[in-house]
C-alpha cells in the first residue's frame, strides 16, 4: 500500500536533485562578462571626465561631465554645435534618468528670469565648468562639484538629480576637487589650493557652506592638509576614516584621516615606480577592503604623453615605438597600512599603451577595472592613436587567487587622435584634450558595471570635420557576474 507513495517521493527527490544539479551547472557556467553598445547621453553637450552614479534611494541614474571649455579641440571649432553655445552656463553638465538609462533629462533650475533659465542650479550655489565628481551621503543626498579656475563649488540634490537645492560656489579656491560623503548632509571636498597645497574641507549642511575643521594660523581658514594627496577621495564606513591616493617621490600609497587628527597620515607605499596617468584609482568594497589600481609608466626614452617636448626632431611628432606597460592593482584591509602584493590584471602588450585605469568595488572581493588601450605604442601626446575601452571584473580580488578575464567593453574605438595630458595648456597649443584626464565606471542598482566615457567618433558628415569636444556616453554591462554576489547581469532581478 505504501509502495506508490514511496515511488512518488523518490521520483520527486530525483527531480529535485536534477533541478539542483542543473541550477548548479548553470550557475557555474554563468554568462561571460559582456557589454551592450554605447548609448549617448547627449548629442550636443560635452562629455569629458564623466561620472555616473546609481541613486538607489530615489531610483534614478545621475550622470555628470565637464562643460567643455578647456576641452575644446581647435581643429573642430568650425563644427561647434549651436546648442552648446546656447546652453553654456559655466556649470558642469548634469543629467538624470528615471527609467534606468532609457532616456536622459538635463537638470534644470526652475525659473522664468533670464538669469535662471537654462541653469542646472543657482549660480551662487553651483558655478564652475570643470572637474565634476559624484558622491552620496547616508541620507541619500548626492553631491557634485565644479571649478572655473577661481573657485571650488559643492552642491547637492535630494531628489535623484532632478533639482539641486543646496550648495555654495565658494567652498574654497583650488584645482581638481574630489568628494567623499559620510552621514546626513555631511561631505568632504579635497582640492589643490593656491596658498597651502592639497587640503580637505568639510560641509555639514548639505553643501550650503564649507567649514574649517583645522586652523593652523590664527584668523586664517585652512583645511585638513595632505601634502601628497592626488586623486579621488573616499570615506571608509568600516574603518570610519577618510582615505585618498598619496603620491610622493617614494611612490604610490594612500593617506588617511580620522576625526580629531590635524593632518592626514601618509601610509606605506605599495608601488614605487612611475605611473602614466595623473593619479591612481581607489575603491572600497562593502567589507571595507581598499583597492588601488594604476598603470605602470613606459620606460626608456618614451616620456608617456606628458608633452611634445620629446619630439624626435623639431616639431615632428615622436612616433618611436614605446615599451608596453601594464595595469595592476593591490588590496588592503586596513586602508593602506599594509598591502597585498600587486596583481597584474593586464600585462604589457607589445604594440599597445594601456592607461587611465578606474576602479569600482561592490560586495566583498568583487571589483571592476576599466582602462583605455591604444592600437599602437607611440607618444600619444604627439602621434594619433585609436582608443578602445577594456574592462575586467575581478572575483576574489581580496584573496590569494583572484580570477578575472579582460574584455573589450566598447566594441570599437571611442576616439581617434592624440591624447594631450598637459592640462589646460592643451587648448592653447591646439592639442587634443577632448577626453580630459580620466573616465570612470560604477555599479548600477544590480551591481552591473556602468562605464562613463567621452566619445569623439561622431564627426560632422556635412563639413567632414571632427567634433570640437567629446560627447558623453554610457556603456552598460549586460551579461556576466555583477559586483553584487549572486547576480548575473544577463538576468538581473532588480
């Protein structure tokens, strides 16, 4: 009498085991990392030095980029879009998307006065065409920054980028600000000041003002000093301290600061060679592990794109073959006080230069690194190259046996031309600085990688001229493991 139920039970058990086995096999054979075709945020506004952020509290994506002033390429000025001139407001560009990137809207300041129409936000709160950055505090408020060579602004939004309601255009003066956020209405801005070198300033009111937590001269306002600070600023929520790249003649490391300290503390160096980019990139995973990625500098007589003074003869471009270089990273569980051995994620590739890595982190041990790769190994400051975007998602990045695979994320070139790394002088000398000094990646709401880059491939088909500035693009991961554990970006559930 009980044989039939037992048989049914056995069959059910076998079916369950078969299903589990199939699921395990499917999970083990997850789709490889892949990316969808690029999508343009705008066809008329500039897109150099872009960043993108997923605001999971308000369900939006926020994208920002350089307004283009010091990224204009002289050879393309004849085709400059009328919309760019009409929309110019001496503010970094900011867009938001309420439909996960299907459509984008430019942030606008509501108002009917001629001084308000067309602005992203009030000019007294947001002023400066260059050097954007994004960060989000514990309450969900997102901060951005911009400079115009006379001021560092900090401003913020509490509705996912639709409106920017708080800020000051005069947090400080300086160059290349970076942001890090902490609790509600609390954020930090680092900048290279004219009078005191690299310092960090704090806001505790959502960006309406910048306080001075450290004063070393009576009556003089100063920030928190970090003489070697250079690169994106972070707040480590596990160790409860600020951390930023610190570059000295001894090499690359980080500097840290805890509340109550009067200055940043320089930590041991992890890499003692030179790098090609202006700064290394940092990321912190959800367990508090710190990661640093960098590009090694080509050696020998090749100077690495820092200027055309290394021309072979006279004004002839230096087209000598350059030694290949690598992309590397290291990890630290104590904010750079001790480091793992460097891990090479992309070894030297003969005939190519690899540069400007950027790192994003997710769950414990999961990071993504993106970088540009040239189609030939020459002095990119003087000789034209074609650029593609490479990406690698590293699993177990905090352990002794990390796994990763390099993929072509851009599915074709995003730039053809030289890449001037000489700063604002590039425009004056007529060199090509349309990409700025960096590009970035970040996780979306599912932990899938979003890549923000400039794109100069869209020339004018009527005048057959090149574009005067890069256009902002986003490239989304659509398969493979995300930075959130257990999520395959081919089948995200969020």
